[in-house]
């Protein structure tokens, strides 16, 4: 049996293409996580003002995913975040065992 760990990731999605594009990106990553890991929770924080401009944008749509997976998947998820032009920022953290 593969060893799994708990992770959480936050992504900030660009708002410049509109609400429908944001929901499309969120669903795409939700599906990706469900296919490769056990998705525990999705917490959509919604549209928030950024602390500083990113790509000349002052607002972003924040989403938090909690999931459990093997050690290989977070690296692949991070790669997908980086190549998607609609994801402005992302961070994946391995949670301590509770």
C-alpha cells in the first residue's frame, strides 16, 4: 500500500476572464485532485483584494483544497498550477500528522 500524507493547497485565480472562467479553472483543478488523490474539502474564499498587483491585477479568486495523496502528486499539481495562465499564485503545504 502506498504511503499517503495530508496536504492543503491555496490557489489564486485571475479574474480578468470573468466569473465563468474562474469556475471552469476551479472545477478543472478539483477534478484533477479527485482523480489523483482523496479530496477532503474545497473552501472557496471568493474574490479578494490582493496585497500587491500581480500581472497588473488587483483582485483574485482564492480557493483552498484539502486532500490526501501520495508524495508524487503534489509535484505534478504544482507543475499544472505553473503552466496554467489563469492561476496567478499557488502554494502546496504538507500538513503535520494530527
